[in-house]
């Protein structure tokens, strides 16, 4: 028993040894493998096998090593099977054995395969019963290990299935918990979003209520302000109506005063043939009083009502006129008394000298017409008023200063500066030369180009870019040349084609509004070339030659002599027509709220001052006709009743003066003016001038 237990321990050790593990196969004999082929070689055991052998009994080792001993222990070189783990050699074919012992020591009957006689082969040694017993032990160990492995495998499978089931259950539970957690998160987020939306809604409603309250408060304030503004407007409107009513009352009273003054003035000019009195002093004072009333009327003609001070001046002038008439009548009565006495003395003398009396009567008859002509001329001025001359001189000084500022540009010797001067002059004069009444868009392009040049921005001229900023005095030069070109267009283009005055004038008026310096220079050039546009009749000073004086009057004097009167009147007519068109026109795309730089009030001033001055033969009739034909319609619409009084004054009072100074060869212009005045008074209307720009013109 101890040997058997040692045998089982040995097999267990060999089984567990990494080099002594034996993979026993029951089919070795059928495969022809010799399992004990390694027994014929020297055994080669591992260290662990050697250690085991040391523990064996010395008796068994001696018995196994004796020559006559039985080899049932399987430790001899012929009986102990060699395994790959022990010897490292390939496994041998199993040996045929008549019986295979069982683990209990019983014999196992041979199978059919074992009963089959083996094929003839090499002779081998048969196993002893003890070797067979060892083989049976090996088989039993293998089966035990196999059963144990199966049991462990089934146990492991059950364990794995249990683990898989538990893991699946755990995963299912975790999935449920995760889904519950996600649902909780979603509910929490939904609740937070809903709370935030509710909170924002409440805040929005609060802000809306606050804004509504502020809006209602502002509406209350605005309504109060609107009511206050409406009440203020009503008060102002009421005050304006009262002022207008009072102004109209004063205006009617002023008209009555003027009418009475003019009627009284007619009484200052009695027939000297029947009145032995020289009324020149009274007439002069009467003219002064009429001038005072006319000055007040001129203020009202500009759209204003007369003030209390104006009415006081007019009433004082009326009182002085009445006192003057009374004084004159008293002096007339005294003169008549002296005349009656003188006539009585003359009658006595006439009786003595009849022939002398006839001569005196003839002399009286011959002297009567010059006296009437002289009386007709008395009361008018021969020069402009002092304020007008001051204004005229200021414009001329402005023009002279402007010309002096770019003197270095005119007298330069630098080629580049000369070229710049020529380009600036072209840029200023060419657009003005291109003005025509073809289309409003073309006229606007020309205006924009001139405005761009005067504003300091570069413009294209002759394919080159030029700007007034290229020279320190470039702007003064361009303004001067531009004004000169406008006046020259009136002198030449308008004189030849009267309709051209309106497109040139509307561009000039627009430039005048944006650049007032150009407007002052236009007036200065116009007054210099046509002094009658002031109006001003320059007197001949001492030391002035005839040619120079004719140039001052506006005539062109060349080597061939002075220009013809027709050419002179034509040029003056063109410039007056241009001036009359500028007075009544404004650039349609400008600022309508801004005041007119040179409006109809200047036209009324020019017309009134012309009528206060002695007429000139041929010139006065021509200029009055041209001015009224161009500007009469606009003046009629602006001043209405006052204008018709002025026309009636021209027809009844001033026109006879024009006829008195006009010779028989100069009656053409006089007849045109007479026909124009009669037609206007007959129709009670002045038609718009021919060529005036219409609304459709600006759409083209």
C-alpha cells in the first residue's frame, strides 16, 4: 500500500510537472505508436522527478535494481513508459498486453481490437503485469482529471451563465435607473424652462405696463403742449389778424394821404402864363414831401404794412403840403393883386406906347413854350440817391479788391501757372456759354458743374481735371471771371435772343444764392457796363475826355470811333433784360425757406428810382419797355394795386417828360413804350414774358 500510494503521488507529481506531463491516449496501440520506445534509451528525468525518487523506499529501489527482480514497478528501462514531458522524444506506439489491470487490481477483459492478432512487426518486449497496472493507473488518472475538468467546466459554465444573468439583470436595472434619471432631468429642465418663461413673461408684462404708463404720461404731456401750442397759434393768428387789419387801415390811410399829396402837388404847378408867380421853390419842396411819402410807400410795396412812425411821417408831410399850398395860394393872391396893379399901370403906359406893348406881347408868346417845358422838367433828380450811390461804390470796391487779389495770377510768367489760369478761365466760362433753353436736365448739369467748381472740388475741363484749390487766389479769379461771363452773355446772347435771358438768369440766381460773392460781382460788372441798371447817370467830370466819358456811359469806343446808337441800345437792352429776369427767378432746386438774395423788391426800387430821375432821350424809353416786358408780370402779381398806380404815373406824368426830351428821329422806342402802357391799362393785365421757363421745362 505504501508503494501504491507512492505511485499515485508520483503520477500526480508527473502530471503537475511542466516537463513530466503525459498526454495519455488510449488509441496509441491502434496508431502503431510505441509508447515505451523511450524505455530503451537512458532515462532523463527532471529535477522534480529526481527529488521524488529520493523519497522512495530503499527496499523498493534495491528490488528494482536486482537482476532477477520483477519489473512491475515500471521503473526499469524496458518497462517504464517514456513521455514527451520526461524525455523530450516523440511518443512511442503502445505495446500489446494480454490484460490491462484496473485501478482496483482486477483484470479487464480485452476488447475486440485487442483480441485481433497484431500485425507482424519488429519484436518488442511485452509489459509485465505491474507495468500494465501502472498504465491502468495512468488511465484512471486521466479519466479522473477529465471528469474533474468536466465538472469544473460545467461549474464554470454555470458560474458564467449566472454571472451573465446577473450582469444582464444589473444592466437592465441600470438602464431603468438611467431612463428614470433622464426622465427626471427632462422634467427638471422643463420645469426650469417653464419657470424662466413665466418669469420673463411676468417681467415683459411688467415692462409693457410700465411703458404703457410712460406712454400715457407722455401723451398727456404732448396733449398739453399741443393745446398750449394751438392756443398760442390762435393767439398769434388773432394778433396777426389784428395787425393785418390795422395795417390795412393804415395802408388805406396812407394811400389816401399819397393821393391827396399828389393832388396837392398838381396844384403847385399852375400855368405861369396866368399866374404872376415863380412856383419853383414850392415845387421843389413839394417834390421833397412827395419823396418822403414815396419812401414810406416803397416800404409798404416790399410786403410790409406802414408803422405808426411811417404814418406820422406821411401825415406830417401832408400837413406841410397843405401848409405849402395855403402859403402858395396866399402868395398867389398877393401876386395877383400886384399883377392887377401892375396891369393898370401898364395899361396907362400902353396907351402911350402901343407899339412897345405889341412887342412885349410877342415876346411873351415866344417865351411861353420854353417856360412850360422848363416847368415840366422841374422836380426830378439828375443823379441817383446818396444811399444808391453808396451801394454802387461798395460793389465797385468789392470788384476792384477781388481783381487785385489775383493780380499775380494774371501777370505771372510761370508757364504752369499760365496754363492753370487758362484752364480755370475755361472751366468758368464754357459752362455759362453752354446755357440754353433746350432741357432742364442739361441746365441742372451746368449748374452742378459751376457749383462744384466754386465749392473747391475738381471738375473736368477740356479732358483735364482742374480745381480752384490749385492756386491760393483761384477762387477769386473764378468768381470774377464767372460774373464777367454772365454779364457778357446778357450783353451779347440776350441782346440777340431775348428768350435766352431766362435760362441764364435762373442759373445765375441759383449760383448767387449759394455763393453770394458771385452775385455781388455780377452786380458790379453790370453796373460798370450798364450804369442805367443802378440807375445812375454819370456826370462828366473836369479833365475827362469825350471818349472816356462815353466809355463811362457804356459806349464801346474803338479806333474807328464810337459805336452806333442802335448797337449801344441793343446791348443795354440785353443787360437790363437779364437783370429783370434775375430779379424774378429763383433756382427751383434751392432752399425755398432761404430769403431771395436779389428779389422783386430790388426791381421795384430800380423802377421807382428811374421815375424819380430826369429821362434821357432814347435810353429811358428803351430800358423801361424792356424791364416792364420781362419783369412787369411778376411785379403786378407781387404789388398789385401799388403797381398799377405806378403804371398810371408813368403813363400820365412821366411819359410826357420822355416825349419832351425825345426828338422826331428817336420815336421808335417811345411808341413801343406808349403802346405797351396803353395795352396794359386797357386789359388791366400784363402777360407773362415770352420764353419764361415753365414747369414742364424742368421735367425734360
